[in-house]
C-alpha cells in the first residue's frame, strides 16, 4: 500500500497529549494518528449502518393499522390452515 504524507495543525495541548499517548503505546505519532483515523472511520461506518437499519424499521405498522393487520393474519391463517 502506498503511503501518503500529510501535514496537520493541532492545538499545542492536544499535540502534547498525542506525544504522551504515543510514548505510552510505544508507537510513532504517525501510527497513532493512523490508528485514530481508522477507529473514527469504523465508528462512522457503524453509525451509518445503524442509521440505515433504523430507517428500515421506521415503516413498522402504526397502532391505527393494528385491526387491519389482525384481520389479515386471520385471513392468512384460514388460507393456509391444514396445508402444513
């Protein structure tokens, strides 16, 4: 995989925290930034998937549709009764 260099500007306090954590984890600052971005992207992808799942379930029947659903179930049961 090809590596790309980039420059970023961050607050001095954050820079010091990055250096400290990189030392604690025994990784380079570059590696720490890569790990952080990978985790952020994964979290974003997971949130996007969760949003898709939630949208898929948004169309669940409402309480007003309950009587119709009940009638449909009874009708379906009558149609398939004895077939299995």
